[in-house]
């Protein structure tokens, strides 16, 4: 049985600086990816949705609505659906 011992890893300043540089570049890329995703979801998409709302508003709301007439109609509907006043009924079982 011939068991070979592993060579110990020699850490030289050049290897350490290369490793740290690679880690920093990877960390910076990860942070930039997260920031870009955040900005895309929370700012860019909101701006495009606002543009779509303006475009759809022009297509859907072709006529302006008179607010006075609308409130008058709603008032009439509420008066029709309001509960009626109850009539006081005397209790026949009281003396």
C-alpha cells in the first residue's frame, strides 16, 4: 500500500491577491445584477405601466362624464334602495 500524502497548499501573496480580486469582481457583478433587477422592477416597469394607462385612458374614455348628473343619479338610486321607516307596532301581549 502506497499512500501518497497530499502536498500542502502554498499560499503566496500572488495567489492570495488573485483570489481576492476574483472574489471582489464576482461580488461586484452580483451586486450590480441585484441593483439592476431592483431598478427594472420598481422604476422602469412603473414608467411603462404609466404610459400604458395614459394610452388606454385615451382609448376608453372618449366622452367626459358630467359629475353633477352622475351624483344626481346616484342620489336617486340611494333614495330608492334606502330602508323604509318602520311603523311602531304595539305589542298585543302586553297588558
